[in-house]
């Protein structure tokens, strides 16, 4: 029994020595912006993954700042019990006041600090001619087709019903009924 206890004590002491000597690893925050390119007046979503910094309690929001944001800042809310923060904001309506800038892509910085004090930054890309969705969305039966035909939709549904009934009847056949 004595060699086992020495082995266990030696392993425990080695693990403690490595734990004290190793620097604490904490990842740098990562941030992303979606969509990749947005037009004037469009909405962007910023997602930041911070290191918890071994804190028991994290704040519910962090703030991001950038000239591209219509309000100048953006509040990012904590997502569930994680150290991920997400927030949406509007892009400024006037991207460039200079002539000849139409169609050009520009990059804008958005930055802030995580609860542990580490800085994060993300890049928002804008284009003056980028399409911003607006108006009603078409969805539902046939909403994705320009000229949907009700007769074709009904015929397809009937074909599926017949196939389902045929499959059901074939599955119900007992092995004794086979010829």
C-alpha cells in the first residue's frame, strides 16, 4: 500500500506545481458584425464573445462605440448564462458627403471593453448602394414562386396523400397474405 500512496502524493504535488507555474490562460475577446455589408440606414448586429475572467457575476450589458452607428453607441446584452453579448443598431443614413463615393465600400470600426477590461473591436462594412430589405415579406403556400398555380398545389397534395395511404396499406399486410 505504501508505493500507491507515494505515487498518489507525487502525482498530486506535480499537478499542483504545474498549476502554480502555468500562467492563467485567458482568451482575447472576439467580435463579429452581421450582415457583412450594409447600406445607409440599415441595421447591423454585433456579437462579442468575452472571457468570463473567472468572475462569478457578469454584467448584463456592455457598450460598443463607433462612428458608423446612428446613435454613436450600441448596447450589447448578455446571452443567457454565457459570456457572449449581442446587440443591434442602425447605421448612419448618410455614409459619405463627398461626390463620386457612390458604390464604394467603406470599413468602420466598432469597439468596446469586455467585463474583464479587455478591448474588443469589430469591422462594419458599408456600401452606399447596398440593398436594405424593406416592405412586406411574401411567405406561405406559394409565396416563394412568382406564379403559383392552386391546381398544381392541390394535385401535389393529393399525390402525397395517395402515396401515404398506399404505404400504410402495404405496411399493414401480414406475412400470411403474401403470395
